[in-house]
C-alpha cells in the first residue's frame, strides 16, 4: 500500500515525462554509483582508477527530456542513497555552481530520498 501511495502522489505532482526522467536518473545513478564508488575505493591503484567506466549514459545527454536541474536533483537523491561520494560531490557541484540551487533545495531532495528509502526498507523487512 505504501508504494501505491507514493506512485499515486507522484502521478498527482509529476507528468509522465518527469516520472520517466526520475526513473532514468535512478537507473543511471544506481549503475554509476557502483562504478564510481569502486573507483573511489581504489584511488591508490592508479592503473585501475585511470580506466574509463565505459557505461552507457545516453539518457544523461538530454536529461531524460526534463530540465537539467530536475534531473540533477534526482541524480543527487539517488547518489545520496547509494552513498557514492564522488557522485554526490559531482551533482552537488553542478547544482550549486551551474544550476544555482540553494542548500535547502539540496537538503529537500535528499530528505525526500531518505524518506522513500526508509519506506523501501520497511517494506522489504515487513514483507
């Protein structure tokens, strides 16, 4: 029932393009969070750290058809859940310097992600 409530709320507040962009950001960031966290853990191994990730990121080029700001906020939220330090820092930098978002907007995106993540954990534990 919780996931249905979240989906219903998303449909009330986001059009299909924005919902799809959020899903694209989530899937891309889950992939990149693994890769960049791995590379971050191995910075002492220059040969490994220097290898390009070689991930397919085509949806990133057009921000999933939405504003860069929206897409980057979604990417930041997913990266915060994934605890990917390089990704969080990169998205934060873009959002603050280029998209001119406030610290409060960053907090709100991550706060929403934290709440959704908590619901997902509760549903997983509760069956």
